[in-house]
C-alpha cells in the first residue's frame, strides 16, 4: 500500500481491492496496514471490516497463530458495542468461531484443555445468541478425529443434526463425512459420499481441491486410476503454491510417489518450494512434510538419492539430505502434537503414510511422462554410440578399413565405427597402425572431422559444419588425398549456403540466392578435380543435385524444376554405370521428391512406389526407411490416409533397426500424427506428437521440441482435454531455460497464449485474464509483429468483458485496433468487438447500450476496411455477423424495433440458406430472433408466424430439418399465447 486511505470510502475501496488478491504475504501485509489505518478513524465499523479482512488473510495465508488474536479484538468490540454489528457482520463473527477452533487445533503449543475451553466458549456464545449448535458439534468431532478419540459418537452428534445458517458449506461437510468413512477403512462409502464434490456440483474456497487430494488414493485402491489421474491434474492446479493448502500439495506429491511418477513429484516439489518458508501452520507443515517425505523416500529407495531436490532456502539439497531434514522436522512436529493430545494419533497417521507401498507401478499422468533420468542435473549425456548391424572389428586397422568401406557405400553403420574410432584416438595411449592401407594419422583425423561435420549438419548447425568440413579438407590435403579434400570442400560450400543469413529480408530469398551461388561453385570444384574414384565423383554429383533441390524447396519456383531433373539424371546415369546402388536409390528418391515439389503428386507417387518395391527386393536396406516416409506423405497428399499410415508405421519400425539419425524419427512421428488426424484418431496423433517432441528434446533440439509440444497442447485443447493441456504447458514453462528467458520469447508467448485459452476454456476466468493481460502488455512491444499483438489484445479484451470490466476491455481493444491498423487481423478483431458489445448489452441492458454500440461501430469500420481489402472471412461474413449482433445488442437494450430492422438486414445479407448446413443454421437463427422481436416484444404475432412458416418450409425443402426445429417450436409457442 503506497499511501494510507484518508477517508473511510478510500478504506473500503482498498479493502475491496485487497480482497481480489490471492492469499499470501502481499495480501496479508496490506491487510495489516489497512487495519492500522482503520484504527485512526476512531469508528468501530470500518475497524471491524478491516479486522475481518485481516483475520481472513491470516486464516487462508497459513498463519494460524495470528488469527485468534485478531478475532479476540473482534469479540471484544462485539461485547462492548453489539449494536454496531449488523446482521451480516454478526454472521461473520459467529462463523469465525470455527476458524479459531481450527487455528488452535493446528498449534501444538496450545494445551488440549484450552482447545476444549474454546469449544465450550463457542457453545455458550451460540446458545446465548439463540444459534443452532450443529457447527459446534462439527468442531467437537474434528477435534476428536485429530486427537484420535472414538469418533463414532461425535460423528453422530454432528451428522445427525440439521444444517443451519452457520454450518460449514455443503462441500466442506461432504468432505468431513467422507473422511470419517475413509478413516474407518470404507473407501467405497467415502467415494460415494464425495461424488457431488468430485463432480463439481458442490464447491467453495477450499473445495473440491481439498477433497480431491484425499480421494486420490481411495480411487486407486478401488481401481479407478483414470479418474484419479483426471482429478490429480485439476486438483493440483487448484492448490499449487498455496500456503493454506500445503497439506493438499503434499498429498499430490504422495500420489505421484505411489504411481511411478517420482520425476513429476520432484518437479511439483520444485514448483512449491515457497511452501518451505511460507507455511506457518504446524499441522499444515506436518501434513505437507509427510507427503514430501513419502516422495523423497521413494526416490531414495530407487537408488537416486543423489538427485537434486528443491528444499529449504539457504543451501542446496539432494533427495537424501532433504529427506533426512524433512523426516527430522516432521517427526518433531508429530511428537509435539502427540504430547499435546496425550495420544500417538499424529505419529501413527504419519507412519501409516510412510509405510504405504506403491499402488501402481506406472500411471501416465501427463502428456509429457518423465523419468528420474530426465530430472538429473548433469549436462545431457552424449548420444549413445550407434549400434551396428555387425560386431565392430577389434583392431584399429580393421576398424578404420571397415569404417571407410561402409562410408563409401553410404551405409549408416559407418557412424558406429567412427564413434568407436573417435574414442580410441582421444585416448592417451592410442597408437596409430603402421599400415599403408590405413594411411597416416592425419587422414584419420580428417575422417573424424568430416564425421563430426556430418553430425553438425543433422542438427542444422550449418556454420559449424562448414568450418569442420574446411578443416577436414586441409587435413586431407596434408594426407595426400586430394579427392577426399575436394569432396570436403564441396560439402563446406553447401553447408555454408544453408547457414541462416544475418541480412534483413525474407530468409527464403537469402537462402535461394546462396544456393544459386553454391551450385556453380560445386560444378567448378567437380570440373577441376581429376582422377576421382567413382564413389567420390558420385558424392559430388549428389551435392550438385542437393544444392538445386534445396533451392527449389526454398522458392517453389517452377522454373527451377528442370535443372534439378537434369542434375538428378546425371547422378542416376553415373551411379548406374559405375554400379553404385546406394547412389542409384538416392537419385531415384531425389527425382520423386522433385516431382512432389513441382506439384506432380501422381508421378511422384508412382516413382516412389516403384522405388520402394525395388528396395524391398534388392536394397540397399537402409534406404527403405528413408523412402517410405516420402511414400506416406504422397499417399496422404492424395487422400489415402490409411495407406499413408501403413507406410509411415513401417518406416518407423524399420528406422529402429538402424543407427539413430538414419531416419529423422521425430519428423516421422509428426507425419504420423498428421495422418492420424486425417483418420479421425486424435488420441493416437497426440501420442505421436508428444513422442516427436520428447525425441527432439533429448537430442538437444529444444526449439523444435517446444514447437511440437505446443502443437500437442493445442490438440489437447481442441479435444477438450483441458487439464492435460494445462499440465503439459505448466511443465514446459517450468523448464529452466524458459524461466531464465533463454528460449525464444515468441515461442514462449505462444505457449502461454495456449495456456491462457485453456484456462479460459476450463472456466478459470481469473487466472486466464491475468495471463492474457500480462501477454498483452508484453506483446505491445513487438514492433516487428503488431498483428500478433492485435490478436492477443483482442482476446484479452473479451476476457475483461466477461469479468465485467468494460473500461479495461475498451483500453485493451483500443490497443488491438491500433496494432490492427499496422498489420490487419480483420476476423479476430471484429469477433472481439462484437462479443464485447454483446457482453455489455447483456449485462447492463439499456444502460450499456451506448457502450455496446460503440464497440459495434468499431466493428463496422473493421468490416468496411476488410471489404475494401478484398478480405474473405473463414467463418461467418463480417457484415452479416455485424448486422445480427446489432440485432442482439438492441434487443438486450430494449430497442426492439431497431433490433428487428438489424436482423432483417442480416437475413438480407445472408440471402438464401442454401445447401451449406452452417449457413442454414445462421440464417435460421436470424429468422428466429427476428420472429421473437416481432411476435413477442412488438406483439405482431401474425407477421411473426408468417415469417416462421415460410422459413420452416424453405429449410425443410432444402433438407435442413435440425435448424428448422427451433422455428417450429417458437411458432407453436406464439400460437399458444394467442
């Protein structure tokens, strides 16, 4: 709080503003300051309001020691000046007796006699005020359960009474009843009791998050793992980082530990490290720490006690050291409670939790399943050495000869040989073979540099690859192998041409220009070389084809097609003449690819099918998993997704038989995902997307990985799997390089935008709005991409409108309009403006009509500009949609004649309903609303009935029975009213 309120009106405004904040230190500190400020006014009512806010902040901020102190002041005010407490304040006061009972119960330093004395005080106060004692008996039962006394009688005394005005909400009482049955060992009865809460039918500040955390293990024990998974995702999100729900977080960690999700548990622990310092409630600490210990003990039991773990601030922790610290603190807390209670109840509950065995060996909780290896702190280990089809030779000389032989053939097993040789040469005791066939060490070093360059190219590190190829060429020259040097120089030329340009302008144009320059350079190198072995000359021809093929791919220019075919034919003829089958297959694959790039899919398909059959019969075998993906893509492009799925699946199976890198497996999974969507198998598509992303991530291709994960998140959202979407994005956004701002900021913004949309779809309007507002503020600085800011700001304005904040919504949509003026986004901006108009008119009626129409005026200008630009909307016509919204807005504002006129304009703009079902449905809705205006509000029933009859007849004749039904029902209603 920057300046204290100077009037009581300012105080009340500050209290309302603070009440909108999430619970935590910020809200609590402000509440303390406002309570101090309220004292200065010398008036009891403002002070009462401030103290109520302060006690709420302490209660839900996990500071139970301070809550009773504040309540004592409130109770003194009530005893001294009962008349200043109106019915609402009086209700609040007596309600909070329960809060104090809960606070005292959570503090082991409070004697048991004092707890019982407070309950007696509560009972006496309730009886004196003529209030029902059901809430009192509820607190008696909770104390008995906490202490470990027989709860059968206390439960009946509470549960057998009728609910009153001061009873806990239905959701909280449901949880208390369910916990009683669960503690009695009756999971089935507990879950039946919990059903309305778990289904979202009953809720409050703490529910259903509290019930979910308790229900997870009973659900597993009764075989309902899928439901437990679903509730874990939703329930965890509702309690994470919340100090007053630390126990609930602990139970989610325990759930992860008992379902084979230890890695996710460690991730969630890191996300909630604030709870180690922000929870002041000893009972909440005990509950949370026990859940933490279950997780850590499980990880340590798996032999991974050395893994890092997020713990108390001030030092670094491993799983083992944190477990020891947590165990010590939790044991001490349990002992203190048992000493206070005179029983061993809390230690017993703790032992029971720690002694549970895993309930499931594995349960896939998220779309991004993680293992403990994935959370290891060490840098990513180098990729495992490729496994060759045959055992590697033992002697260095034989290994070198084998590597070169396989390399000449283009056999991917060569990579395993080079990997082994790289390790041998790096050893201090390496002795190079004295063998003329093997050549000098300098040549081997050149071979290894060339291999390193090839691996760099696979990762699109073209600048590094070019430098390595040039270095290898120099060593080849030193070794007296000019042919190999020429080929290495040629590889460097092509790699350099593929290096992204730093010049402004379209990247595709820059790359096309570089490749255009590279081709004659390659031809020149080829022409200047003499006495080349056939396999080396074929490699040069292949590089020439690649340069022109990559240029065609970058530009799509039909004029570039013929030159690619010409070079491909040269390679094919040369390879055929010199019996180089791997180069023959490569040339045929390049030719089919060129047909595809030129748009001739049928010819590309025919040639690829012939190639695949040839490879099946004669090999080389490693080319088959390279040709099958092209076949699959062509089949999909020609609307045969079933055949495409078979081809791509075979490619994926065969790729596993060859060293990593032989086939681009992440891309293959992505293509299978696309194919599955065409086949109507979205769940399978989702699995392929996440697998593709994980493979890219493990290979260090983080940008590609996060892009694919983003696609998976969007697909999850499209499928209505909202919690899956949010959990996946939460996991990604918690990655260290994302948190540190090292990943591309636009990519991260897209992930956050998808998450905001998912929160909105999940009806978490507050969280969604906060994320949208933050994104809109960040994207305002994207001078190079105003269109994206227009989109984000437009969506932000709608959420602010849904929250009833039309002033802020207007500010956001003004930003959208300004950005739209620089980079038009006609459809989303128009949609947002129309939706804002509807929201304001619907909520404010005639008072909001002027503001709503102002939004529509803006939408009209957007539609005019779209028309002038020749823009065609993907969905509804902007003009007809605008006319319809004018009708709805006028109707909400009570201007029924104007509404009818606008709707008739919309019907005229739509024209005939036609054959398209969506257009017919839109037309029918305009007719329906026009008939409502005409027949109900303007009381012109005959005209309305005539309109409806003609519309039903027209729709029926066109076969649109479904959109005609509401019109028929409305006509019947109008006739009944006559």
